[in-house]
C-alpha cells in the first residue's frame, strides 16, 4: 500500500501536471509548486475521494488569504499528509 505522501504527491502531479519528482515533503503547494486556487480545489476533491475524508482546503485557503500563519503551514505537503493521516485515523 502506498504511503500517504506517495498518494498525495501522485494526485498533485496528475491534477496539476507537475513532474512527480518535483514534489517533496517540504514543498509548499502554493509557493513552491505554483498551484492556484482552482487546482487546489481539484486536489481537495481527489484527496477526499482517495482517502474517504474531507480535507478542508477551502477553509485553509481562506485563512491563508487572511494571513493566518497556521493556515499557511497547512499547504506544506508534509503537513497536509499529517492532517490526512489524523483524519483517516479518526474516521476508523
């Protein structure tokens, strides 16, 4: 079974046409990978489907636009994976 990171990175690469090897655990979705808000929503839907949970990317994006530092951190791939793992464990 692939790791959460592998699944997330594959979804990002496929959804945004970003080379898979350009996606690292410390990559920031918006700054480093250049993902825009529309692609971010597509990633969110794909993550929801892949993991069977709801990832609140829309709420995080709004908080980041309001300059909430904690929300900005959520767009680092490693942090996103940790949230996914926590939500999947809580759903079991």
